[in-house]
């Protein structure tokens, strides 16, 4: 048996396995599927490359292509190509795209992509014998994890576990040795930003464990920068609605290349060039984007009205990009401060992973916060390699709440149950009185909600709407989300005799606890009759 890991990403996906002969974790290369991703931000200044699988899938009438198969055939911008699947799945997007093989939802495309990828790698891994670890963002609803587990079941993968990406990252970096060390993992990929404060449990008689101290997430990533660059370019060159719609895929691809180039510390300027052949006379459109300028370096936003030149730093400043990054980093540190009193100056090192972490303004922010404690050595493969090593202390990844009725206010409200970071199985139960909301009520529903702290953006992955009009509004808002976990499978307390509002102010005593399988168990007692209505009944899996 060997350890195998999969880091399914919005932009790129990686596979790795533990080589039992050498004792090392190795990224898996698949000829024709993987491509080399270079990086120069190592501590010794050398360049190294990592085999990644572009998270792309193309459906033609005769075949289905993934990864570098799509890139090498020039099909990235093709109408039958689907990208950015992970963030769409994580955000619950269900809209389907028309392809040569019929309508495909993000979850269907993502399943097809991963199934083909793992099948291509089946000469290097074993579904029946190997232990698989799949990584997931910190602030992702449980349906994403359930989707991964269903995929594994369909492939007959026998041994599966899930690990959050920042925690996996800590195992992928070297030098984390002392028990008192505290680390921050800054994971900024194509679709999400996740920040976690972590310490390691290095008990000599146990496997390595990562203990989560504080977490925060933001629905923001490299794809947003691509969208902003493409929209900025279209606006500078006065594209009409038809041109924007027809050239959108090409602009997004070129925008991504500009972002990648400007993330290289040796490159100060990059050109975004498009051949607009949608009119009677073909035109070559070009704008040179600089990494930054004096205005954005001072925290402002310069005016760059020229068609031929612009500034990436000012564009990101105008979108509130750095503010969102700073807020997410601060929230993670605040959570760790509340839980264990961790101060910023007590952080041993900050480990960076994810391509968007290399964007210049992000690097500047991290250096401002942590100076020489920032480590960039493995920005692309730390997560997938770390997922093959160590285990994670089982804790809840979200806050959970129950919907209850407040008879004094005569309105429904959320009552907090278990907080993020709570270890399970839980030691003691949470107790609440459950009351009816109206006279004569005979059934009282138990509704459990998962609370996401992530700042969600409306998932509109196009720079134009269905009419071809440029999207100008801000994509990020600050509302936390409550998602009911048992809408399709509600649990009801039967009130016999029916509810009398005045008499039954504390009618049903409900106790909740979480077992080792992350199931929420309910014990309910009717104080009026003395009957136990439920005893350790599983309501929902958290």
C-alpha cells in the first residue's frame, strides 16, 4: 500500500505519491496530460518546475480531452472547453453549459475530469490498495466534500480521507520541527484564499498531527484577476458587445499569461495582445501592463487612461483586492489570538502556496506582515506533497447553528451550536429547549445550519452578461451564509398533546453531540409527558 494525494485546483490539479523505495513524496507525471510549471521564488534563487495538470476539459463529438491535451491542441478557448470547475462546484453553481456531448454542469465536468485523470495515472497508483487523500479549501460547504467522496466510491477507491489544503501544506514544507513553533499557511490559488494558523504535534509515539489554531477564507482567487484584466482591456479598446462576447475566451487566456508573467520578480512589464478579426478590418490590439507604479506603491490608485499602457497594481487597488486579502489574513490571526493568544510576532514562519500568492502586491503585503519569515520554496506542490504525510486532529471546519423560535420576539433566530475548531467526538452535549411557534402545533422541525465565514462572491465567471454587456459591479460582498443541511431529510419532534404556547415554554429538552463520524446526534425528552422521543438519533452529518 502507498499514500496517494490529489489537489484538485481551480486552475491546476496535482497528483503525488509516496515512493516507498526512496521514502520521498513525488509528483506524478503523465505524458501528454501534465505540463511543467516553473517557479523562481525559492530561497536559494534557483528555478524549479512542478508537473501540473491544467484543470481543463474539452468535450468534442468524438473524444474527451483533459489537461495538457486541451492546451497542446489549442482548445483552451474552444466553446466546448470547461474551466474553473472547482470554484463553481464549491459555490454550488448548478447551471449547465452546452457542449458537443450535451449539457454539462460544473460537478459533472469536474467528475469527468478527475475520473479520467486518475484513470490515466492508474499504472502508477492502485484504487484498491493505495490510501488516497483529497484536499479541500478551508471554507467549503460539506457538499463539496461529499462530491469528492461520491467520486471515489464510483472509482472503487477503498481508502479515502479528506484534508484541508492549508494543513496539508504544512507537511509539504521542510523545517517545521519544534513543538512550540506556530505557523501560518497562506494558500491563494485560482479560486479561493485560505489562511490557517497551525501548530504541529510531534509526539514521538504518534504520527505527525497538525492542530488548527485559527482559520479564515475568502472567495477570491487568480481567476478574478484574469476577469478584471480582460474587462479592463476590453474597455480600453472600446470593444462592442459582440466583440467582447466572441473574444472573451481569448482575452481571459491572455490575461492569465500577463498575470503569470508579472508574478515573476524578474519581469516588470507584460503585453496583452489580441487580434480582433471580428470586424471588416482585422485589428491588432495591445496594452502593456506594468507590475506597479508610484501611485499604487503608496497605497493609492493612479489614473492610467492610455490604451497602450496600464498598471496591474492600480487595477487591483481599484477592485479592493488587497483589502480583501488583508482582511482574510487578519481574521485568521484574530481567531488564533482568541483561541490560544497567538500574536503576529510569535509566528515562526509563514508558508506560501498557490500561484496567486506570487502576485507582486500579495508578496509585498506578506513581507510587510512577516518580513524574513515568509517562505516561498514550494508554492505549487506543497499541498499535494504534504497530503501524503501526517494526519490532522479531527475538528469541525465550520460553525453550526440551529433555527429556533423566540416566543418573546415572535420571530425565528439562529442559535449557535458548535464552533469551528471543535474537536469531535464532542465530550459533552449542547442542550436547548425546543418550543412550538403556534397553538395546536403537532410537529416541530429540527433545522441544522452550516455557517460559512467566507466572504462569498457572486459566481459570475464571465466578463460579460448574456447580452454581451460588460460586468461593472463589484463581485465581493461581506455577508456570511447559512446553509440548511437537512432540507431534504428533516427531523420532526411530535408534540402529543399538541402545543399550548403558555404551558409549553420549556416543553422539549434537546441534547446534541457529535460522534466520531461527524454525525450530529439528538436526544429529545418531552418534559410534559416524561417520554424520551429520540435517544442518540443521527440528524445529519456535519
